[in-house]
C-alpha cells in the first residue's frame, strides 16, 4: 500500500506548482552582433524564455507590447507563441528562424549559436521548456502572452535576480558542466517567474488560478487533483469543504467555468493522457482506473476530451521521440 503523500498540502496552488514537471526541449546561448534578428517558431505545449546576459534586445510577441530586455530581466512567453528578437537597428528586416542557423552543440539539448553583422554584441540564453503535468494545461490558459520579470530591485525578487546573475556568469565563460548548470537554473527561473506573476498580478485572482486560491473551492480542487480515481460526487466534494451542495456547485462553476463533474471528467482524461505518454499503463488499466465499464466507453470519452483516441497516444509513445 502507498503511504500518505509527504507533499500533500491544503495549499492547492502551491501543490499545483510543486507538481509541474518540466522537460527541456531546447536551450541555447546566443552570441549576437548588430544588426541581427531571430525568429523563434511556435512550439505548442511549450514555454519560451529569454535572459539577456550582456547587451540588450527588442522582443515582439503578438498580443503584448514590444519590450526591450536588458541584463537582469527574465522574459517568459507562456503559450509557446512564435515571436521575434532583434537588435535596435534591425529595422524590421527579415529574421532567420533560430533552428535554421548553424548550432554548435555542447550537449544533446544545449547549443551555442553565433549570428549577426559584426557590430555591438548581445549575449542571451534562450530556451523552450514543456510542462508535462496535467495541471499545466489549466495554468498556461490562465497566463498572459508575455511575462517579464524586470531588473528593478525588490525584496521579493532578490533571490531570482541572484539566480539571473549566476546564469549570466556561467554564460560568459562556459566551464565544464556549465550547460547543465544553466539548464537547471533556467527551469527554476521559469517557476519563479510564474510564482511572481501569480503573487502580484490581479489577473491571477480570477478563473482557475483564482479558484485554487479560494478557501472553499481550492481544497476541493486539490482533492480532485490528488485522487481523481475516487468516486466523487458534488455532494461529497461539498461535504469535504463544509459547504452546501448548491452553494458549492454554483461557486465552483462561477470560478472554474464548468461544473465540478465536467471538470473531474476532463481532469481524469488529462491524467490518463499523461500516463499514456509515460508508457507505464495500458488503455484497459486506465479504463478501469477511471471508472469505465468498458475500454470502448473510456476511449470515446478520451477522444471527446483530448481530441485523439488513446491508442494513437500509446502508439506515438512507442514509435517516436518528443525531441
């Protein structure tokens, strides 16, 4: 039998952030000289991030104001949208896609690229990470098109600015193992940027994120996330947070945007999708675990929520690699 979860906590938001699993899809140190421009392609289910370690650059993301990044700042493009980076004097000229430039690979997922016209230099760390936990689907939908942690000193960001300084130091002189240090620190910076936005932006008090922080709905969501195979009902969820059935159902729907049972059904399919991608379970096992009487009924529900049949996810895991 499994013992009690040592990480279980009544803080539903903290628990959601704790269990985000990050997979690095691409990291690079970009050594750029004016004039230069780079196009970062769309990467579904990924977050792009950028750290300027020397110099400055212009960042243009659809749906957000143009930003100029300087050392000590961290930019996160949460939805994996395509966007451009450029020097001040690039003047809107075409920019090559970053993948089309020559890469000097230091490791299987870390490369150095050199690009530009030979003028004033800028050095950046760029990367794309995938958040694999099912809660990431809800989190990413709640985020704006661009999050920038600015270089202005503030007590709550002092630790993050120190981490940015470590990344900059490693990028300037890439010592043995430096790429491992940079990739791990970059993953931490992504989580820190998310935490900073959630703690200080009023938009994080609405929708799914707001529901996680609600004193009644948050603990119920944590219970659903922690034990999706429990035979939950609206009444049992309401009782778990000492609310009436009607009041709980109304508040849950108002905050989350769908009924508790619809959310539970969607969450179960997202967990099932995650387990299928890991390759550790069969479709039959998932059908039973999710409370379905037959594989066919489970497969129909899975396709309705995820958009593809479970068997195709299983086959994709067995025959292809993500990277």
